[in-house]
């Protein structure tokens, strides 16, 4: 991985080499123009949503709701937003490798316009993913349904283009069931939410669990991930953890500063934990991988049975490794015991807060967070 530079500001000027591990300041379109053609493996974009909000939003008790009212989300017309979208998508397409891919996240305000434009300029849609928020903000005015989801578009460079998809890693992350296109992940809150003086640093900070799944699914170790709308650095922090290289574009100095602080404190995973399963060509169900991507259990954690006869190491995709055995919490436990089946949630234990606990105890903690 590229060495994390200590320089806080990097002016977007033409570079001979790829500026990995750097945040390019200024307008994202100009910043991307400084990058070489076909140099990036993945683009993850969280562009302005053009929310068209009018007036303040207050809770029933009269308290103010932090919303997206910043200048960066204001456009004079749909035509102006479309021109902006076409311009940054064109640059994203130029810097992507032929086997690269694009992810874009948005809401109903903008995602359909973005989707049409990316198809117009040659991208090929692979999936639309529904990120269903397990703890969305209610509609305080009571005039519409609660906005409980956002949409991610995943696209390749063309209909016949090759692209990276770690199918088996996603299946392992989901307790050996094929990963679906509806993802239940909590919104960014609690200790993960960056705040200064009691206020959110960024109004639309995305949860690290969301980026963890995207990068684990569609990149490999060492791949270069570009985020044109870097914000407070979620993409960079997760990329560092997973051994991916990253480049950010962000024009807001306060966001850049917060992103640097966050990325510098992110701990990368060790080599063995980074190895993922390689692909062969109403109450939410909780997969062990959900606890890993949400940070409840760190890759590299040692698990053991209650009598400490067997041990295994947690890997980045939620699989376990014990000697030559690799697989799910259930599969590895079954093989080690030479048993017909195994409930990995009760079989495997770990040290947590000074006590030995079964995995199921952490599953229950995770359930409490997504039900808040």
C-alpha cells in the first residue's frame, strides 16, 4: 500500500505517478483530470444528491434536525446537475481500467438521473443495491413515507467488459448463502459518527460497514480505489484496513482535515486476515460477516471452543482459518470436531471485555444496535 503522506493539502496538478494515499484538493473534476488514463481499479462515488430542501426541518419537540443544506448540494436546475454529473462520470470513465468498475450511491432525488447518464456514456449496469437502513430517521412532518433506504449502482465499463467480483467471499460473509441485493446496515451513528463541538462534521457520512462490503466484494488487495467525493474519508479508512490503495478528491478543507485524522488512526489488517475466499467463476438475519464488517469482531481475532481444544483465526470476509481448514464459523467447527453439523454461534468463543463469551453474545449486541 502507498505510504500515507503527512502533507495535509495536495494541489491537483498533473502527476507523473499515481498519487495514492493522497487527498486532492479543489474541484473533483479538475482533480480527476490530473490522473492518468486507465489507472484506477474502482471508483466509489457519493456525489451531491441535489436534495432541493426548502426551509428548516424540526422534530416534534421543536429541536432542529441536521440536514444537507450546504452549498455543495445546491444546483440551479436539473440541467445544471445533469451537466455536473456527466462531467464527473466522464472523468471517472477515463481513469478507470478496462476491467475496472464504478459504484455510485444516491437517493430518489438523484439516482435515476445519474443512472441514465452513466448508461448514456457507456457504463453497463451490473446491479442496483438497496441499502436498507435498520435505523432510519423518521419523517417528522408526517407527509410522506419514511425514507429508509438509498440505492447503489454497480457498473462495469461495458456489456462485455471484465470486472472483479469476489462471489465466494460475499457468500462466506453471509454465512454461506448467496449475497442478495438488499443490504440491511445501520446508518452511521454512535462512536463512528464524527462530531466537533457537538455537531456532525459531515451530514451524510456513510457507515464503514457499507464500504467494507463494497470493497471486499469488488476489489483485491493492492487495487487502487478512487473516491471523487471523499468527504470525511470513509473510503480511505476502509481501504487502508483492507489493504487497498486509495485516492480522494475533496474541496472542503474541514472535511479533508477530518479525513486525515481518521485515516491516520485506522489500523490495517495483518496479511493472513486479508486473505479472502477466492471466487470460482423482517427482523434481519444476522450473518457472522455482518459483525466483522461492522467492527464488532476484528479480522485476525482468535476464536476457540469452550474447552480450548480448537482455535481459528477470523479473516476479513467472515471466514475462519484453522490450519489447512478454511470456511464459515459452522463449517470449520464441523470439520474440526468431525461432527455432522456445528452451530458456530455457540461453539466458538472469544475474549471480550475481559471475559470469555460465545459469538452469540456479540451477535445479540449487534442486534441491539441495528434495532435502535
